[in-house]
C-alpha cells in the first residue's frame, strides 16, 4: 500500500476519534449546567447565602467538568491505536532520559513557554485592536478558598491535563504518525494540540510549546518527560493565578516579570549546552559507526550492504494532511468552537 495513502488512513482514523472529544465536551457541559441549576434552586429555596452559592459554583461548574473532561477524553483517545490498528507500545514509550538532558529540557521549556505566552498575549492585543473581543481566560476562573480547594484547583489545572493531554497528543497521535515522518508528525500533533484549547489566547501558545514537547518525546522516546514539562508549565501558572487572587495583582505581575527574565536567560544558556551536547553525541555515534564499517570491511567487502527498495514510495505528509477528511473535520469543529468561545467569554 502506498505510504501516503496509509498515512491518510491513519490521519482519518486518529482525527475521527479526536473529533469525538467535542461531543464529550458538550455532554459534560450540559451535565454540569443541569446539575448546577438544580442545586442553585435548592440553595435559593433554603436561602443558604452567597458563600455556599460561590462554593457550589466552584465545584459544580469548574471542578467536576475539569475532572471529567480530561479523564473521559483520554479514555476516548485510547480508541486511536485501536481504530488505527497499531500497538499501544508503539506510541506510549518510557525510556529513561539522561538526567543532564532532563534538567536542560526543563529550563529550556520554561523559557520557551514564557516567550510563547508573551507572543500569545501580543496576538490577542492585536486582535483586540482590530475589534475582536478577546478575553483573558484566566480572568474567568473561579477563586479557590482554602487548602482543599487549592489542591483541587492544582489537580484539575496542572496534574490531570498534563497526564491526559500528553497521553493523547504526544502518545497516541504523535506516536501513531511518527513512522511516516517525524517532522510532519510533530507539526500536525502540535496543530491539533493548539486547536483543542479552542481559545484565541491559548491556541498559539499551545502550538509553540507542542513543537518542543513533540521533539523531546521522539528524541528520548519517553512520555514521562513531556508529562513532567506540561505539569511544570501548568503548575507555575496555577501558583501565579492563586497569588494574583490573594495578593496585590501589580506586585505579583512585577515579581512574575522579573522571574520571566531570569527564566529566559537560563533557558538560552540551557539551549546552548543542549545543542553542544547533542552535536558531540552525534559525532561520537558517527565515529562508532565508521569504526564498525571499517571492522566489517576487513572481514569481507560483501558484508557491507545497503538495502534499497526501489518500489518504496516516499511519504508526502502535506498531501496526506490536506486530503484527510478527519483532519479537516477536527479543524473545523475546533475553529467553530474557538469563534463561539470569543462571544461566550467576551465581557458583557
């Protein structure tokens, strides 16, 4: 079978499954709204006051949907390798990442996420200037009260998304497409990861960090590293948000800005070290391969052979993507959702 056609089939099956996420999201939203309305009627009838009302809003309209959504979508995501007919082990790998690379990746990612966030805010500001009502997603988040609610806030904002989203987008999707072309797989999975967030502010940010997460996943063949990086990013955002909710906003923003400058500086240094180590490692492998070839040639020149299949076709990743109904169905659904969120989240 032509590899481009095989890739197209894989894209259709993968994004066909991913499109089901929108249905899951709608069902969860309807469930939480109905539950909240019923409980609100009870609260109003018993006259329990604003405190109880706010706490119920926090749990019913935020915590419950944010727990159900990533968990259920991850379960739906398990259909990707089943429908695509490839093994879970092909996409969910857990090789040990060298400590030096793990630490360097953390600092590089921190700086990258910082720069990406500023780029995303710049894009949002530009859209506001031309009349598009873009709302800061963080401004509509409910305020946690007490240690238990802060724990739940971190759980649904940092822990669950890191595990479930990485399992889907760097595990099932990227892992299932990588055999047809690593660069194409990273780009396509990053586009899907960005669109899935369905807000103008988050799409470019998620796309940029998705490129790095995809690279380290394939480079080190480990899903643990991108999960940890994703968690660190979301956890840092949670800490800043909680500080803004309970402290002077301007003071927190000034502290965060200074911290961002430090992170970017450390990230650049870490990136240079990462590149040097990578180049050095590549040269060592080339020397080892040349030595192995020389050793083989001493025994017999016939031992060295390069298998070339003249009938093998090159994978045209771009053609497969542009002709994939599954990819465009997913893209259409989440572009529509993004536009809808502009009006839903816009201030009234």
